[in-house]
C-alpha cells in the first residue's frame, strides 16, 4: 500500500500554512481562504506540491483565536524587518480582541445559557451585532470593550442580549468622550473581578498607545517605527492580550466551543 509522506517543517500563520514537500523539498504556501477554503485547524489533510505535484500530508497545524495568530505573525514580519506592518498587525489584533470579547459575552455565552438554544435567533442577533459594529474604528471598539467588561453582570440569555445589541449605537455615543483617566478610575473601582490579575491587565490595556502609533504609521507622516519600538509594543501586546484572553476565558474561537463551557467572570 502506498503511504503518502507527511509534509516537513509545517508552519502556521493566521492566513497560511507553509509546508516543505518531502519529495522535492519545495516550500509550499497554502492560503487558508483561497487554497484550503477552510478556516478550521488542519488536523489531517492531503494536498499536492506546487512543484512536483506529489501528494503530501498536512498535519500539526496550530491555530488559536484570530487576535493571537495576528500577534504571532509579527515575528515573521520582524525577521523580514517589516516593522510598519508589525504595528498594523498589533493594532488590528487589539481591535479583533475587542470584537471577539463582544461576540463571546453577547452571543456565545448567552446562547450556551439559554435552555432552548435558539440557533435562528442567535444567527439573527449575530448579524445585528455585525451591522452595529462594522464601521467602528479602534476608539469606539475599545470603549465598547471596557463598557462591557466593567459591567458587573453580563447578559445571561439571548432575551437579555437583544436590547444590549440594539442599543450599542446609543452606548457608543454616550461613551464618546470617555478619557483614559476616566476608564482607569472605573477599572480601579470595579469590584466584581474574581481574578486579581484582570484589573491590572485592563489598566495596561487602557494605557497601551498602539492605536496612536498605528495612526502615525498609516497616515500622511508614514512613520517608520524602529526595531526597539516594535519590540516594546509586541512584548506589551502579547503579554496583555494573551494573558487577558486567558483570564477572561475567551481564548476559544467559535460558538460550539462555548456550548459546554462554564462562564468565567474574570
């Protein structure tokens, strides 16, 4: 029986899987969206080498929440000295983290807590949430994140979720003038966190100025960050988002992973 050899040096990123063909040594790059047409982790999949057309077995893919993968992608950008793109990735990872938290607390966990598990209603509210936040930039997304994480009680069912999502635009308008100092005061005053690490990480997230640096990079000045700047922000972003995601219990991706999980208050 012919045994298809396993690909060597499999490397995972948010967009791609890179694997070396064991037959000819060619490095193959498989794009998850265009080539594999699947965003799930690749456990066991056969593909063909782009050089010699030999079949190869893809295994060993590692994929976490999008915000984690975007941060990890920065290390390859660092090696290639694409420092501007590192800053863009870090700021986007932060925005994705905010969005991920909203989905978990306003959709995934309320569905898991609802006895009926009304998937149709979940899908309707999911589309509504997407429409509400799709145009929001970094600042309103950050305000929404802090508004929700600092609430002592989150929606426990889809019935409670609906008015929260419907009122998001009003909430954003009300939070529009919130300063960094005001958020820090609210964080220090919060008493509902079980894990004492959470408020410390929230304070660091509140003062992290990655959005300001990103704006310098992408706007007219086209700022070129130094290696020291990138290393400092990469270290800060990884420590804050990885640890905060774990402390808040939101490291899993996809609604199915929350249907049997327990709610964590942080």
